[in-house]
C-alpha cells in the first residue's frame, strides 16, 4: 500500500481513522508503516443537528495503525460544497 500512496504526495487527501475521525489535509510524506504527515490539515466533525465543523489542526501526523481509508480530494468540488448545510451521523469507532 505504501507505494500506492506515492501518487498522493503533495495532494489534498481525506483520511478516515479507526476512531471515526475524518481528517483532510495535504499529504507531505509517509513511511512503510503508513504513518502519514499532513500539512494545512483540519478535522471535519459531522453532526445531525448542525453543519460540519472544521477544526484546524495544521501540521499533523496520523499513525499508520489508525488509518482505515485514504483518498484524494477533488479540490474544486470540495471548495464548492456548503459545509454549513451538510448534516450526517458521525462515524462510529471500529470495535476490535
């Protein structure tokens, strides 16, 4: 999987973590255990009653054993979304 991440370097990615968090940022680097370094990152906190809250994280490291899913974000589409009107259930943590 590490070699597949090479094409994501210096691009905006969205990461879902094992504890149900959604973190978006620019992938700056990674290692063989999928530890990820993100720059200009933020967490998107979803709610049923309010719009999506975006918590600024800045430079951030996500441990590889906490990564569930990673994908590239289309920046143009992402900028066009109105996150104040998006409602969704927060993701549950993975139970092992």
